[in-house]
C-alpha cells in the first residue's frame, strides 16, 4: 500500500542570525571574563562573565542584546574589586 502524504504546516520559526552572532560574541567574551575573574580571584569579572554567557538565551531583541552585552562588558572597567 502507498500511504498518502499529508502536507504538514511548517511552523514559522523566526531565527535571527544577528542574535546568533551577537550571542556567540558575548558568550566568547564572557568565557574570557569568567576565566580571568576565576584565576585572578576577582568577583566582578567573574559575575560579569557568567552573565555574558547566560543572558543571550533570554533576550530576543537584537538592540536589547547589544545594549545589555555592552553594559556587561563595560561593568568590570568601572567597578574594580
């Protein structure tokens, strides 16, 4: 028997490549900050790096992603502990 092929509606998935690339960039910088903070025993780069790694999973707007990521990158330079 030949089974009839029923067309399945494809779900529209809005994959934004800019979000992927920015997330990759901020995650990479976050890994560097995390390793630096862990080796030097500094809390601010460690927490900032951890947040840079995690936050792109929860932000769906490109401009908001860039803004939060830039603020988290600048944070260890303004708060030195």
